[in-house]
C-alpha cells in the first residue's frame, strides 16, 4: 500500500507521447498503479500549460482521513473544478 500512496502523489507533464508510455511502463511495478498513472502522467505542453487537445492541465488531489475520502480536480493555477 505505501507504493500506491506514493504513486497518488506522483505527477508528470511530458510533450512527447512516446516518453509518457515509457514512463508509465517503467513505473508499473504495482498493477493497480495503471489507473493512477493514467490520470497523473499526462500528454501535455508544460510551457503552454495545455493538454494535447488544448485544455488547461488539471491535477487530481486525493485526501484521506478517518472515515473521510475526497477527490478534487484543480488546474495548475490552483482553481478547483470539483
């Protein structure tokens, strides 16, 4: 479980799509990590702060506490979407 929790905090922005695939492959030591990595390592232009389909880059933040779990989406300027 500590590895999966660490992956929940792992993010990457990469312009070249083949580098994304290589990065995800290299990090897939835990089978459940595939979903988390597909959300947290994205095909985007970090200089323009846009995804490959020209949308703002967003990050997902997960928080856990005793009996509480939340999932929110933010853009890189810190604005919350959900």
